[in-house]
C-alpha cells in the first residue's frame, strides 16, 4: 500500500491528505484484487498503526460483501485461510485494539453467512480444530485465540439471530438454513467448547473471557437445544461463578437468558422451579448477602433483580398459557410457584438503589394483574398486595440527596421511575381499592398529626398519595370532594386547616397545591376556604416564594384556581387583582428578560387578572377602569418599544425589540381570552378598553414582524 496515501488516517493530517486517503480508499474498494494487498499489509501488523489495520479490514469487508461470492476457487480458498488464521491471534497479531478485533470477527461472520453451509460446511469444525478440538485441554496461553473465537461467535449471532436487526425475507430464509445446519452438525461441539473454557483447570483463564463465554451462551441459548446448557454441569458452574466477584454479573445474566428461552409451559415451569431451588439452596437469592453499597455490589444486585424479574415473568407466562389451555391443575401449580417467588420480588423492590428496584417492576406489575383475575384473594395474596403497596410508598419518596435546585440526569431518572411506580400503584388500586384508601388515609393522618416533626419525603409522599387516590373513581368507598362529611371531603378540610402550606420545603409546597387545587367541587360546597387558599398563592408560599420553580408553577395554579372558583371570588377579586398587579409591576423588567417569571408565567397571570376583573363584584364602569389600569402599562410599553424599533438599525437589536413587542401583544391578547363571546364583553363593560387598544395598535403604522 502507498504509505503516503494513508497519512490522512492520522491525527494532525491536513484536509488535503484526508481527502487523498478517502479517494485511495474508494479506489481500493473498486479495484478487484485489492483485498490481497490489504491482507499483505495487515499481516505486517507489528509494523502498522491500528488505524491502518482497520483501513485494511474495511477493504476486506467490502470484498466479502460485494465480490467474495463470485471469486475464483483459488481466491476463495486464500481468503478463507486468511480469515481463519486470525483465530491464531496469539501468534499472528500483536496487541490489537478491541475495535480491530471486532472488525476481524465481523469479517469472519460475513464469510460464514456467504459460504456456510453450502460452500464451506466445515467452517465450525475448522474453527474448533484451531481451538484445540474436543480432546485437547484449553489453557491460558490460548487466550487470544479464545478471544477471537468468542468475538466471532457473537458476530455470527448478530448477523443471523439478533432480533433488533431488520432482515429481508431472503436473509431470514438464509439465516434459518444456517441455524438448522448448525443445530444438526456443530452446536453440540460448540457447546462443549464453551464448557471447556468455563471449566478450564490447567491454568486460570482471563475472567473477561469467562464473562464473554457466558455472554455467548446467553445469545445462543435462545435457538439451540436447551438441554445442552440447562443441565447439572453448566448450571453448577454458573452457580459457582455467582459467588465470584469478577464473574457473578455475567453468570446472573446467563441464567436470565436461559430462563427467557422460549419453551412449552410445562417444560418452562419445571426448568424455572428447578433453577429457583438451586439458587435457594446456595443462598444466592437472599439480598442480605449483597447489601454492600459499593458500586460492584449494586451492579450485581441490579443483575440479580433482572434475574428475579425473568423468573417471575416466566412463571406468570406459564400460568397464563396453562389457563388458556384449560390445564387447571398445572395452572394452580404455576400460581403456587409465582407466590413462592414474591418474597424475592419484594426484597429487590425495596432495595435502597432505584436501579435494582426498577428491574423487578415488570414482575410486580404482572403479579398484580394475576391477582386481578383471580376469583378471590387468599390471605397470602392480600398480605403480598399490602407489602407491594408499602414498597411502592417507600420507593416513591424523594432521597435526601435529590438536587431540587439543579436537577440532573439522576433526578430525571428518578422522575421516570416515579412514573412507573404510579402505574403499579394504579394497578394495585384496581385490585383492592379499600387497601389503597386505608393506607393513604393513614399516611395523611400521621402527617397532619405531627407536621413539624415530619421529614419532607414523608410529608410529600403522603400528599402525593392523596393526589393519586383523588384521581380514581372511589366515590363508593371514599366519597367525593363535594359530599360534605365524606372521607374525601374531611381529608381536604384537614389539609386546608393544617399548617402544610407553611412547610419549608418547596417539594412539599408544590405537592400541596397539586393535591388541593384540582378539586373544584370541594370549593363549590366549601367556599369559605377560597380566601385562605388565595392568600397562600399570593404571598411567600406562592408567587413570592424564594424558589423560582414554585413561583412558576403557582402562576399556572393560580389561573386554574381563579377559573374554577370564579363564581365565588366576587368579593375578594379586587384585592387579589391588586396583588397580581403589584407582582407584575415588580417584574416589569421581565419584558427585557430581567425576571424570575418566564413569559408564559406572565401570560397565566394576565389571564387570571382578566377573570378577576370580569367576575369581580363591581359595576361595569368600575370593571372598565380595572381593565384600563391593567392594560395601560402594556400599551405604554408597546408604543415605546415600537418607536425604538424604528430608530435602531442592527438586526440583533431589531430582533430583541420585535420579541418584546410580540410578548406585549400576547399579554394584551391573553386578557381577552376570558370573554367567551361578544355579549359577555359588552356586559362586562370592557368593550371600550379593547376598542382603544385596537386604535393604538392599528395607528402605529406598518409593522414588519421580526419575531413570531
């Protein structure tokens, strides 16, 4: 190869050198026989940079995809011998980077799908011979060969089995032929090689290779005979490796893949039960053995939770299939097995780490669904359901380390986790609504009885649960917010009569408003609470709160509350309006971006102000005055910034002023949203205000819109 034309592969090369290398690459791809040049260069790997080696491999990849099938017999044999020799990595190559090895494995796999089984039926036999054959003991000196062998098997699986790869119908037929021929001719030998690697005793094998072997088993077990792997010798090794720190995560994943193997329900039931028994005998399912919070221990519990989730899901799938097949006797046995594994589900669901808990949510949700379809709940089922609900409540709580001021990725993941827990909570509510109501009421009562000594996670979650149950149709058990004396109505009164609105943590305050402000019917039957709630929304507990997030959310909540309670706010409307106007005045620099409230927040406040004016206990004349007082500052700013737009010349400043004008028009327009029709506008006495607004805006001349 022309070394000068390869300079574009290296750091610090010029743009011209990079372009020349690209052209050279295209030239080699389009030149028949260039693969031989690439092989010759690759075989000098001890002299080559990894990027050059990868360049050569890309030429070979193009050849095997585009020309290999039509090559002469001599060229085919040479190419096969070359790629097969890569399995002798320990002697043929030197310290290759993983990305180079992966590309080599990919080329081997592409050769397989092109030639196997019709043109190269002995491929796997050739590979196994290079590995040492069934009668030869493996040792650590073969690590490079074993590494390439395993990478090749994974690459083959990726080409013919991986369900995430979309194949054409022709490719699917080809892949089926390959798998069928492998099952008939070489799979037992491949499985034996995996066992030899895992059980090598002559010299220790690199733990990474053992993990890679278990990864291969997990991939292939989905389509090979399960009995080749699900037997005493293989499972015994996997159980042994579950106690080895460097291997246990891969062993847990491999067992999970074995359990996930598609099988007939009775066979699957027998397999899962036998594996669970072995895991129990070895004390592996007990989370007490891995409660350390170091990173490795947590990662192992994540994998074990995934294994428990697969156990539960597999048993539930068997149960459903057996019911569908009218096999009541075995369906009952499967139900017993499901119940037997619920304690493990609960153990991992209540783990301190959310990643561990999240991995068993599938099992939990499916188990609740099974209970939902039972004719009645046994006492054990009721206890399990209660324990599940307690676990959900526990995991819904904020951690003390949650960063409310600057939420990052961890905080985002927790909120996603919370959403999934909400789904599980809702499912439990459908099975036993009285349980959910009782637990939620109890938590609220405990919270209200001693607010000052309640932690913010406990206080927030009690309000959250009240929020959850209030969204369900539990009127028969819980009453409605409008039924005076009902449990629902009573709790609402207790919350509003409490000191919760003064709780110092912003998360509690936000949940407090979320819990109470959605119940319009309550305030219709108990309007005396409206002034108290309105006061909290306007002072340091709401719009004047030190936390910008609270202020922003309260802007929307205030609008929502004003709209809901508009029939009862006539006497306090003017006072509330003056408070909103004061806040808007304090934030008047908001139009220039100097504020804590966003333009959308301000829009909510102007709309709320419009509702207050229209529904105030005032004459139409006074309402007109109130509306003028609200709109005049906006109109004055509009005229000022419009004049500025004509004076400035720089595009950047013009865009800024245009944006300000857009916001001002939006605020003015939002106040008119409170009028559903023209008649309502006339009755309010505000028609003249909007006529004047129209005159001012329409007489300003031609306005070129810079922002929209």
